[in-house]
C-alpha cells in the first residue's frame, strides 16, 4: 500500500506549487494596493500634521497678540520706506482717528466705518493706506493688527485699539484716543509755536553774519590794511574771515548751511541725541517748558492706557516706545522692568538712579498715592493737567526769557565787529593828531 500511495505525494506538491504560482499575482496586487494605501495614509497623516502645526502656530500668534505688548518686527529698511511714504500725513492720521471714533459710536461696523472714511479722503497716500487696512480687516485680521502693519500709528494708539477690540469697547476707546490725541497734539503745537521766535532770530542772525562776512567786510579789509598800524586780535580774525569768504564764498556759504543741516541730523538721529536733549533741558525757559511738556505727556499717555484697561507693564512699555526724549525713554523701560518683577512704584522709584532728576517728588508722591488707593489712572491724569498748564505758562513766558539772551548775543556779535573795525581807525587818527 505504501508503494501505491507514494507516487501521489509529489502530485499533491506539484498541485500546491501550481496553486501558489496562480495566487502569486493576486498576492502581489494585494501587496501593492496595501503599500499604496499605507503611503496614502502616511501622506494624509503628514498633511493633517502640517495643518495641525499651522493651526498651533496661528493659535500661538493669537495668544501672543492678545497678551504681549505691541512690537513691530519689520526690517529697518521697511520701516524707513514706510516712514518716507507716510511723510506729511500727521493731520490725516488725527482726522482718521477722530472720524473712526465718531462713526463707531454712531453704530457702524468697523468695515463700514473704514469704507466711509476712505470715500472722504482726498490725499492718495492716505487713501491707499486706509484701503490696505480695509483689505486686511476684511480678510479676518483684527483692526489693531491691520493698522500696525502700516507702520504709521503709534504703539500707544494700537494698544488702546487692541484692548478695545478684545473687551468689546472699541468705540469708547477710539473716542478716548481721539480726545487724548487732540490734547497731545495741542501741547506739541504750543511748544513748537513757542520755539518759532528764537529759531527765526537765530536763523536771521546767521544769515546776516554770513552776509557781512561775504559782502561787507572784504570792502573794509583794504582800509584796515592800509593803516599800517598794529591791529587787535579781533581785527585780525575778522580780516582772516573776510579774506576766506572773499576767496571761497561760493563754496563756503553752501557748505556752512550744509554743515548746519548735517549737525542737526547728527544730533537728531545718532548717539548725540541724548546729550543734545540734555543740553536743551538746561537752557533757561526752554528746559522748563520741555520738561513740563514731557511729564504732561507721561501722565496723559500712561493714564489713558490704564483707564482703557491696558496692563500696567504693557502701558509703561508702550509709553516708552512713543517717547522721543532718550533719557525719559530709558527711565520708562527701567521702570517697566522693576514693575514686571513685582516691585511697587515706591520701590521702583527708589531703586532707579535718575528718578529725582526726571520726575519731581510731588509727581512721584501722587503716583505712589494713586497706586495705594487703586486710582493710579486718575492721579496720572491729574499730573497731566497740572503739567500741561505749567508747559503752557512756560511757553507764554519763553519769548520774555529768551529775548534778553538773544539781544545780548546779537549785540555782542555786532559790537565785536564794530570794535574790530573802529578801534584801528581811531588809533591811527589819534596818532596823526599828535
């Protein structure tokens, strides 16, 4: 029996082999399909992960936007270009804020209010700026962020608008911003008006001096030299200046004005800005007015930000960013750092070295009292009112203070020239009489 059954086993093996061979394509197709499915599943997973990652980034950005202070991260070149394109739009910015506050308080939506303002604007640069804001707001970006992207509005204004959007009190904050902006602009205008008189006198004095050196003194040099007398030092200096302008006047005069502009730019935009501002703060009359105006702005900006609900540290940092005076800006950043680690205003004022020079003791005491009573914003607004009046009084007194100083300067200049010319002539006349 074993001999009969033995040949059947290879047949079975061959049959299984045939079956396996026939099943191979199906297994291969199934395997390929399975691999494709795995790959597609992997691709879908990667896509989902990418989407989730982007969503996490957006959520994080939103959280940062809601909690962190407003800081622009644009490149320096982009800021400069945006600043150049926005030159001359200061009044338009003020009108934009005022009109937006009025329209929002009347019940219009943000987009409708912006479109209404766009229709009324005549200047093309401002019209394009508002159009860009509208496009970004319609795409879902918050108003404050759309305004921040234009590099045109101050961090102070952006902070008020952001808090207004988050708390649902945008129209109220916009109205408050318009009022405070008008106060700030009025104070700046009074300071500028007070500076017009001394600026005009100084410029005219410079022009007259250059005119004398270029046109009048060269005519007198020949007379002075022909006297053959010993000339005083002042006369020799005047002769040198006259000869210099006679030989190089066409180049020297433009270079003189260019040098004045260059010095202004250096003092305005470089490391010399701080020492220059400190020097201005020491000038009688001008220093008092500048310091009073700076403290008034401190009270207005910080008080309005706190009243609108902006956190204290963020309010101080926003105020520092809109402050032009270098020493006050540094002081505000130091103050924000002290408050951020949990210090009170009293402790912060005591630990910062320059506090007494920058903030009078009475201002410090009002702020400390306001902090203890929980009415710090009201106290800051009171400080603003007090020092705004002081700045206005100083601006009105400024011409009275500066006029004698300018007259002494001009009189000394004219007297020196007259002395240098007349003394040698009288000396020769006296010798002839003998």
